C-alpha cells in the first residue's frame, strides 16, 4: 500500500514540476499597468468620440451623445472581435480590455461566432441570449438587493 501511495506522490510531483515549466510567468505590476493602459485608452477614445459628436451637433442632449458613443464603442468591439483584433488587445490588456460595454459586446460576438454553424436561430441567436441572460438576471437581482439595503437598512429613499 505504501508503494502505491509513494508512486502517486512522485507522479504528482512530476506533474507539478511540468506545470511550473509550461505556465507562463507573469509580473503583477506589468499586468496591472497594461490593464490600466488598455482600459484607460478605451475610455479616452470613448470620451473623444463623445466630444466629437458634441462638436458636430452642439444642441444634442448629453444622454443622446452618451447613447451614440456607446453604440459606436459596441460596434467597434464587435468588428474587432470578428476581425480577430480584440483577442490581441485582450492578451495584452487583460482586464482592461473587458470594460463593461466593450467586453460585453466581445462576449456576445464571440459566442455568436462560435456557434454560427448551428444556424441563425439555434446557433447565433441562442448563444447571444445565453450570454445576455445571466448578465440581466444578475443585474436585476443585485441592484434590487442594493436598493432594498438602501431603503430598509440605511433609511435612504
């Protein structure tokens, strides 16, 4: 019995040594910098788009400018996903590339592209909604919980 246990222990040690050799080494400060740089650049681009829209149409409401800016960012993220650029950006930028609106657009586009061979309805459409569903449900649940906490516990209403 001890021989079998010893053999398993040696196998696990060899496996752990193998995993250590093939696992890429990352620098936390470097990863944080890249994430900040990519996320910040995306935000600056979004702000620039909004500023350009305001210059073109100064009478447009801020809400409309924000909506158009969001639509442009989503469209660019979907195009970048389809052309394969978003993966390159994500590899370099990590979490900074998954800002809520662009990351969500990438997730939806990736899911629909992955299952397009299943057809328009059972592939593309179903996978789009399989990504959207959990996000919407979590958003409703957690925002409702936060509202109840504000109302009942903190007395803010």
